[in-house]
């Protein structure tokens, strides 16, 4: 469940888990957010059947963390 962050220049790619999280009707990731200094600066809503990942473009990647919400297991932070 832990979000995995990949950074390349000003692009941030977040994937959920080292093994791809299920995205089924009964068990899925509802959203992925990126956070900086305690504030959400990007959010992607996800739906069953989609890949549990998101890409964001930011000016400064320093201090970025990610979090995601599993409909069964709650909120997880990188």
C-alpha cells in the first residue's frame, strides 16, 4: 500500500505498492495525492479498472511526499 515516488526533473510519478495494488470494484485506490509542507498540491481521483498510479508536474520537487487512500485499508503515506 505504500506509495512509491519516482522523480525525473519536474515530473513526479506515484505508484501504489511495489506490487501493483488491485483496482477491483470491491478493493481499489480512491485517490493519490502529493503533499508539500503539509498542503495537498496535486490529486488524482482513481476508479476501479484504472492503473493505481498518477503523474504530476511541479516546479520544485524538494520535500514532496505522497499519500493514497485504499477503500478498505485507509490512508497510506510515503
